[in-house]
């Protein structure tokens, strides 16, 4: 197994990415190899400064970097030797079995769809986030930003993708899928939610439990919450501030500690033909390590094959 890691992506790259690779190496087996994609000379210098042998990794040297604010499509085309573009080339050729980056999210989405491409039958790939539950455990919310505008059949497919992720990666049996809305009643919501509800109610593809409101997000009434990417991203950014506020207020609480993005590593792009994980732009070494481990878990559980089978 070879896992590709973009060491040039993220606000604190390449140092945070290389240090995260060291932490990941310490828990990976000998058969699980990390391939560091980016400026090899800088990476080797960081490794040597930390008394860590470069021989533990494979390197693919690149000369270009896609910045966090660059236009995704233009950057992928105009910077073919960027760490993200090269990472997707390796993934397409099966030189690596998974690719992860804390870099430009848009470029990771575009790269996924241009290189390994969307699984046949999947209308739009989705991105996910983890939701800590008040009584313990976790849930999943999708989409959280890949698709600001959605149609009802796209949300239905998000339910399938989220269900498979919850069951395969997080060992949640028969996951309960809920639709984010402004009321629990069947007829509530905007036109999108009103049209999506009957599709989910009638489906046998997953265990639909109805509408939930924002206040139910952290309760144990659901395992996977489905919404459009605009709504999901607003929810995600709001939830992320909980942890930051508790730190600023010097308020220590186990529940709010579980909002720390570092624990979850990143968001898989669900619905493409290979494992792709996008990390938070501010990822530190711990987050990079967990992003790599999530990539490993996606490979080991054959999640991509399960999604392909579901959409045949």
C-alpha cells in the first residue's frame, strides 16, 4: 500500500506536513508506505533537522505549488508540476493507492474529477465532516462545501454515500440518515427539502429517519445528516468555532474537545474512483497524521469498491 501525501499544501506547509508524515510513519506498518509529493530538498532538510531518516519515505519531487487562493481549474491546468497535479497523476496511474492534501480544496475537487473521475452513476461527489455526539460517539454530515447548490436526487445519493462511509469507516451498523431542515414535519422546508423528503422516505437504499432541525445535530437521533453544501459549510464553520471559543474562554469540557479538527484529519471526497482526503488548511502535524490514517482506512475497508457496487 502506498499513500501519497502532498507536503506543499496547507497554511503551515511544508513543515507541518513533513512532521505529520513522521508521526504517521510511527503507526503505519512496513507494508504501508508514505510517498511525499513536493519539494524533496526542503523535506529532507526538515527530516534531518528532526533526526529522522529520509529513507523511511519515498519522494516525488515537484517544482510548483497551488496556492490556497488560486482558481482551482486554472491552477490544475497551468501548474502541471504542482504537488496536487502530480499527486493526482500518480493516483490515476495507481502508483499510489490514496492521495491526501491540506491544500487548495477546490483544486483537490477538480483534480479528483479530472483524473480519477467520478464513479459511474454518482451525480456529484460530496465532502463530509465529523459531528461529535453529546452522549458520546460521532456522526457524519454531508455535503460540507463541494456542492453549494443541489437537486433532490443529488441529496438522495448523499444519503447513500454517507451511509456507506458510516458503516465502513466508523463501524456504525444500519446508519440512521436524516435530512437537515427547519422543522421535523414532512412538508417543512424550502423547495429542495420538500422535494427530497419523499425520495428519501420511499428509498430502500438506506435507513431514513426523517427531518431534523439544527438543534438535533449533536443528539443521538441520527448518524448521518444530509444537506446541500452551502448549508453544510455554514454548519461546519459554526461548529468549528465552538472549540476555538472554549480555548479562548479557558473552558475545559470533554464534549467541546471533540470539536478539535485535529482528531479527524480531513474529509474524504466521496463518489470518485480512488481514495482522496482533503485536510483543513490550518492542519498541524497531528491533523496530517490522522489524514494519512483516514486514507489508509479507506483503502483497507474497500470503501470505494462498496460505493461502486452501490451505484451499479
